[in-house]
């Protein structure tokens, strides 16, 4: 299993909207960055990710799972752009702010800190576990601590 971070501006697509999609999930569409697209091409069904509210909130608010591998992005006719589908798994009991991530030395190399502009980013296992712990979740079982 691999781990990821998906960024969304809440006024465009919020965590509540993602949760409302239920087990069907939703396309993570509109990504127009080659590196982010390539990350989505590497994703497999069952991979997990953080749902991060960017611009407003600046915090990890939920956990998602990839439920469909890379396929053409339905928001464009341009064949270069692909997306995955993700579904909500659970809330993060205590949202983890960007300030808290930056203050944690164990997360100093996390893409959220070093590549802030990317809308889709990889997360290393040790980063996944630490952010989950900070948010009040066991990173493997996703049960509250």
C-alpha cells in the first residue's frame, strides 16, 4: 500500500462533499500538473491518502482511499490528463494543521512542506503514521487513539 495527500480548496470541493459521495467516491479531476498526474498513474486501488483543505483551513481533515485507478479525466478532451477516484474513509478526529506539520521535525521532509504547490503528493509511511498520530488516529487501523 502507498500513501498520498490530496489537496482541495474547500469552496471548490470540501471534505463534507467528499463524504457525501459515499462508497462510490469521486474523480479527483482537474489536475493539470504532469508530476501530480504521474503520481495518480502510480496509485493502486486500496492506497490511502490524506484529504487536505488548502487555502482555507490549511489542515488534514480526512482519510480517503483510491477506489479507481488512473483513467481519462472527464473534465477535458485532452488525453494527457488522467485522474483517479477516491472515497472517504473517516474523519481525522483532530485536524492536523500545516503549522503543526511544519513544527514537527519528523515531518520536515514531507512533500506538504517541501512541495507545497502540488495538489497530489506522495506520503512516506513514517509521515503517514506521524500525521495520523497527531490527528488522533492509529495510522494502520484508522481507529481513534
